[in-house]
C-alpha cells in the first residue's frame, strides 16, 4: 500500500503522468467538465471537500509552473484569490468564459464539493529539472 502521498489512485496516477506544460483543473462543484476530459469527482456534499483542501494537497505533490483563474474571482471570491496569491506561483486571469474554453485542453478536472463562486484553477505542470 502507498505509504505517503495522495491516496486517491486516479489523482496519484494523473500527477505521475503529467509532462511539462500539461494542465489540470481543480474545480468547484458547478464548473462544467468539457466532453472528452476526464473527471475525477471528489464531491461528497456542498463544501466537502473544499477547494483549498484539494488544492493544498495537489500543490504539495505537483510541480506547478503557472496558475490560471477567472478574472471574476478577484471580485466574487476575493478571499480565495488572495489565498492563491500566497502560494508563490505565477498566476494570470482570464474571463470565466475563456477559462471554461481553456479547460477543454486539460488532462483532467478534479471536482471538489466547493460551493463558493469561481473556485476553479487551471494548473500548468512544471518540470523537475
């Protein structure tokens, strides 16, 4: 049995398979998952698990080069935007519509139970060397 790390086998495999510039999404429970993109559904009930719980665990195990969030997060979920800003990872914004269009290029969407608006991020994989 896996002694440390992420116990969810799908997320563990996803992170192991990422190459440089590959993208994944961590999403609230309302973000539509584009057709053809793998969905890893962790949602148990509204708010559980939270976006930040999942983000912090993934961040601990993924070399993240860049983050993309919706511009609307700045005003509609400012507290989360501020928390993501403390991660010391390059972050850019785009409209929510552009964000949804970009998500179709992701390897997977990890769906949380988060029920606050615009609690979504696209993570771009870095390289270990």
